[in-house]
C-alpha cells in the first residue's frame, strides 16, 4: 500500500512537501548522502567522510527515525526527485537509570566520527532538559535537515521545518498522520501512541538558525564551535567559516488549535 500525506508547496508549486513514505525513503537518504554528510557543519568538524562506514552508520540512525512515521520530504514535481528532507524523531524522557535513544545508539557505534557526531547531539541535549524546562513528556525532534546543494535559497529548508511543525500539531490534535515505513520487511510504527507537545532542533548553521527564528522557535542555549574538539582540533578550525561559528538549541510548543 502506498501512503501520501501532503503538507503544502512553494509559491510557484514546483516543490511539494509531503510525509516521508516507502516511495521516497531512498531519495531522502540520497539527499543526506549528497548534502548533509558533505556540508553540514558538525559532519565536517568530525570529518565524517574521511572514515569509510561512518556515514552508513548515520544512515541507520535516519532509518530509526523514519520508523516513527513523522519525517517530511520535499519533492521537485517536474522530475519527481526528492530534493530535501527533515528526518524527525519522537523523543521520550528517560529516567535516571535509563539511557536515552541517542545514548543507546552511540554505544553501538563502530566508527569514531559517527559516534562523535551522536555524542555531540547528546552533549547539547544534556545541557538543557527540555522535558523539565517545558514540562512535557514527548518531543518531536527535527534531527537531520538537508536540501540538495543545487536547490538552495528556495526556502525549502524553511518549508520542511514548517511542515514538520504542522505534522506535530496534527498529532497533538489526535490526528493519525503517521506514515509507516517498511524497513527490513516490517512497517511497524515506533512510538505510535506518543503525542508530542513540543518541537526541538539543534541548528548548526547560520541559515538553519535563521529558519528557527523566522518560525518563532525559542533559543535555549548556544555553543561556540571554539568549545568543541575532535581529534585534537577545534570544530571551528575544521569548519573554517565566519558565518557558521556556533550551534543553537531551539524549541517551540506545538499548538493544538
């Protein structure tokens, strides 16, 4: 069975936004391979592509997120190509004796650079407990956001985030908008009964931060890339950009109205 859940389109109608499905999963992973792994700042800082196998490990993380049924893709309708993706993850609080989803994933990482990227996410998340800060018990995390390089500056990233927020609002209204994804022969949706009341993201570039501010996210904390190191070198040295000097943790309540 093929599922389809539209979330809107760009003004000229050329790019449409819809929930990730079996039909678009491989295209979404291809965007991650061709864009996120190559150009995202933390991927560059931990030299992800210098270590064979590390990026494949993070593709597995994308598949885990996909099973929640809450990810969103951008489609160029003239070519039917997936040109952008927001891999979103439902996050639940863990008690003091339990490890979080990312901590469990990190423990099973076999490659230094992929583990470093996941550990960076764990570190940022640990600095502010969003569950306690907002008094919520379920969060929709916009985990990996990417657009193909030749589709930049078309507001695709902004629309992917806006579509993710709309999806979260529909879940909060008890609408069943999750799309099951078939992975290794099973299309069982994980966290199927969880209802997020907050959206969050770690914005690692100037551009993604601007998207968050435009969509009225709250800024919880920022971390300078001068503070972070990998293999004895500061993130800022490897990123080497005057534009992208920090990451910012952002969050926004999901309205039920």
